[in-house]
């Protein structure tokens, strides 16, 4: 409701402003076109990089200085700190980078964004940008209409640049025309009062436009048209730095606790830097004068001086805050503690990850592993094991089972509580994420979706099996009791092997590790079927018992094969060329059958 | 396509194929090393197996590793044959 009132008030003020002054209309149109250009530029970089940025980010965040450099370079190259922030938040949310690295990137992005002021100050005010904007826009739109992703991305980048140029041109024109009717410098306020008031105006302008870049361009164009004083422009730039954190805070609202911590660090950095800049504004001003003289910038070139000021106070902020980056991260972890692990809620599927294909895939993989963990508990209980029993070294066969020790489980309630909503979150996320993906990435997502479906199917099979298992596990008939006990033991051992493969730290999980599980599964199935035939022949089982056991051995086989398939998709993270080679070496069903036949022949030979 | 460009493209394709073969050989050697290590560990385990059931289970695992090693050797042989040709 509050948001709607604010939006309505802004629209009303703008409409009144448009009616009052055509120059105000031109300036506002310039800002709107500039913001649209930034959106287009971001869209282009997203399509154009095709995961390059994500790969770079993954490799360059092991040391703080690398994270910082990544923040500076990527923001300077893309001229969008918000895109870098969004990527950083999504990486943090999915656990691909740590908080310290994230904070380093955000610090760097703050410095990288100052390059925009340099570019506009150095070229934007001297050149007639509109004359370049038109042809760039034409080439850009042709690119946008193309199908191949890189061309489309390039098209968006060019269109973005075109709109940025056009926006700056209109802002410049508007301010120059404004100068003829009103002199805004008459509203200039001297001293610290002016600094504080204009800082607040800078904050508000950035919050409304959701872009410090746009605010800065507005400040530079107003300054170049002498509509604001240099001192007030400095204060506005400080305000823009604080205002930009609001965008990050809004972005972090949908992120997990890590994203929220990063937004808090971003706010703290910008707030402390701004506070220092206000307190020492005259000293920093003197430093700017000295640097300007060193760079041979004329005394009256306030635009370039503003760009220097913007860079200097952000650099000072980094120099002051960088030594405390680890302490800041630790403090934030204490102030904003980890949320208790919620089995029912998704942990990694954040909106910020959707836009980045590789990150989205990692998020889905982690969430499906979360689903697997929940299913592991449900299936273990369905087999009358405690999860801890399976994960321990205890001999599963030694655990005494009877109706008194049955693990109580309500499958439907457990399914609704820990599986259903999580699974539907994953499916919903996949359907949204796959739109931006290349065929190879979409294949990975498809495999993960299939793994999720297999997990759910395995639970359903366990539920079917549980009905007879709980009935016959305590039966007076020792044969049926023994057979059901064997089925649950086989599955319990398989689950233990799977968790061993997953957690094997000495040797990363390999596709080849699953071959012996497949062999076990086939051997178990054939043993159960052989034993069943034998018991029927010997009249040891009633017809009803035999039918139940026959059905349930099929369920057990299905659970085993689904869990193995899930493991193959979720646990193996080797690079794609290694995975391809492993696929070629992994045994086929026929080869597994051959080994079983050879072993059986050998055993027969031994017994003879 | 002009002749120099055709030569350039052919050279690139050939070098890509060679690089892919080199990468595959590297992967196969890595798999072979890991499987041999796994096989040795299983053999040691087999010697200390305490009951028939675990002996059978370990023997099965050794059979799987041996079958996989055979496939690796076959693939490596194929690669060397292609190289010779």
C-alpha cells in the first residue's frame, strides 16, 4: 500500500512538472531514456557473456584482492554495479562464494562504478552524443532482432549505449534550456547545512531512479550547465553513493541470509564512506585540487574534478575498510545468524539465481540434494531404520526388528511436510530458469528434474512396500519374515554405499563408482527371485504372502535403481570431458550381466 | 572458399581433433590410475575379509573394477591405433 502511495505521488508530481515546464519534461525524458538504456545494456551483457562472468567470478574469488579487482573491472566494463551486485548475491545464496569474497566484490564495484563519471565527464559533455546515438540504435535494433544469442546480446548492448547517449543528450539540452528561465544556483546552500541537505537530495534521487549512475549523470549535466554549484554537486554524489545501497537492500529481500548480510555490508561500506566524505569534505576537496593540478586539469573544469572526487572518496573508503573485511564478515554472521536448517523450505532457489544459467543449475542441484536428504530420512524410516543407523558403521543385520521397534511413520504427512512443497518449488524454479538456457545447460536441468522425479517415485515405492513390510516383519512365518528383512537390509546397505560415494573425500564421486551398486542390485534381485521360487515350491509361503513378496521385490528393485540414477546425477561433479569419458567406461547392463554369469560359473566350479 | 582459408580451416579441425584425443587419453590415464588404486585396496580388503558374505561382496567389486580396467585398456588401444593411422 505504502509503495502504491509513493508511486502515485511520484507520478502526480511528474505530471505537474511536465505541465509546468517543457524543460523539466526534457530532463525527465532524458533520465527515463538513460535508465532504459541501462536495462538494455544489462540485458545484453547477460545474453552476451553466456556464463563467462560466472566462470570468471568462480575463479577469481579465492583472495580478497582478486575479489576487489573483479568488482572494479567487471563494473567498469559493464557500467552497472547493480548487475555485478545481483550476480554476487546469487553466488552467495547458492554458496558458490563466501561472504568475505562477496564483500570484496561489492567494495570493488563501488570503485568500478566511478569510471562512469570519468567517461561522461571526459567525453559526454564535449561531444554531441545524439549524433552517435542514432546510428548505434539502428545497428542495435538490427542485432536485437537476430536469433543467435551473441548477436542478440550485442544488439542489446548497442541499443543500451544508444539510449544512454540519447538520454544524456536530452538531460544536457533540458538543463541548458532551463538555464534561460530559472537559475537553480540561487537555491544553492553554503557550508555543512548545504552538504547535508544536498546529500539527502542525492539519496532520494537515487532511491527513486534506482541507479546511482543516472543520478551522477544528472549531477554532471546540471553541473556542466551551471545549474548547481560544485560544492552541492559533491554532496549530491555522496548521497548517490548511499542511495544506491537501497537497490541492493531491495534485491536482498528475496535472497537468503547470505544475500542479506552482503546488502548490510554494502550499506555499511557506503554509509561509513559517505560519513567520512562529509566530515572530511574540505580535506578531500584539497586533495582533489592537488590531483587536478597534477593531472593538468584546469581550475574551472568542475566536471572532471567531480569525477576525481567520486573516485577519491570511494578509494579512501576501500583503504579504510579493507583491513576490517574479515572482521566485518564475522560480525555480520553474529548479528545476522544462520537461519535454522528448515527441511521444508527451499534453501538455494533465489530469484537472483534465475537470470544466470550456471548459477541456476548449481542452485537446482543443491536443492535437489536437499530433497534427496529429506527423502533419505523418509525412505530409511519406511525400511524401519533410523537415518543415523544407515550413516553409521554398525552392522545393519544386527539391528533387531519387530513390531515393537518399528519406526512410526505417516508417509502422507511426511511427504506433504518435507517433500511436496520442496519438489514443487524446484519444478517451478526450473520452468522459469530454463527460458534463458542453451541446449546443453537445459539438458543438465532436465537431468536434475528427472532426478527429483525419481526421488519422489522412490518414496512412493517405499510407501507401497511399507504396508507389507510392517505386516510381515513380525510374522510367525520365519520365511516371509526373513525375506522382508533381507529386502530392507539390501536397500539399507545400498543407501549406506550411496552416502559413502557422496561423502568420499579422498576420491571425488565418479560415475564408475555406481557400477558395483548396479551389480549388487541385479544380484540381490536374482537372489530374491530364486529364493521366492524355492519357497513357493516348498510350500513355505501362502499364496497371499508370495504375491506380496513378488510385488514388493519389484518395488525394492525400483527403489534401488532410482536411487542409483539419482546418485549418478547429483553426486558426480567432474568436468564435462571427464564425465563423458567415464560414461564410455561405465559398464552397460549386458556387461553387468556377463560379470554375474562369470561369477556364478566360478562359484559353481568351486562347489563342484 | 578460397584455398588458403580451406587449409586454415582444415588445420584447425585437425588440431581440435588432436587436442580432443589428447584430453581423452589424459582422462583415461587418470581413470586407469584411480581404478588400479581402488583394485589394490579391494585386494587388501579381501585378504582380511572375516566372513563369506563380505568376501563375496568384495570379490564382486573387484570383478567390476577389472571389467572397467579392461574397457579403459581397450579405449587406450583404440586411441593409439588411430594415432598410428
